[in-house]
C-alpha cells in the first residue's frame, strides 16, 4: 500500500485557490495572468511570422492587443468564482476601465513601434493593472 503524502509534501499545481475557486494570492494571480499573456504573445509572434512568410503582410502588423485574450479568460474565471463576494460587480468594471485606459496610454507612448509591439505593451499594462485592482478591490470590498 502506498504511503499518502502529507499536504506539506504535495507539490502545488497552479495557483492557490479558495473553496470557490478564486485565486487567493495577488502574486499567484499576477503570475498566472502573465503566463497567459506570454503564451498569447508567443502565439501572436508565431502567427505573424507565418503570415509574413506567406506574403500576407509584414512582420509586426498583427495587433498586439490580442495578447489580452488568455488573461481575459482568467479574469472571467475569477469573476465567476467570486460570486459570493460583495462588490465584485463594482470592482470588475472599474478595474477594467482603468486598466484599459492605462493600456491605451502605454500604446500611445509606444506609438513609434509596430502594432505587434505597441499593442502587446498595452495588453501587458492592462493585464497587470487589472489583476492588481481586481485583487485589491475585492479585498477592500470584503472588509467594508
């Protein structure tokens, strides 16, 4: 008979979650969202390179904003998991609006670069800002 491992010995797979499935640590949420961002960017670079090789445009013409796809899926999952938390309906749109505004400002700063680069920067700023505001916003809403 195999010896069951103690919980301390088990390796954790993925971020720490509460009983409802919400990621409980800000660092875990940011790391998980950034992993999704990196996967999205790698996919965009591969597709944009393929399109450039096939003569369907120049490399860098694909919008980098597509890098927000996987993080957005993660954030929707977090919104659903936070069904019992007060303030989630207020925190999500407020965090989303501020995150997108800051992302657009980042794109404006990087406007001299190709759309792939400037959009990816905007998506990065949006991803990190939303993750931080979502996590901290829920923490504040739960206290009040």
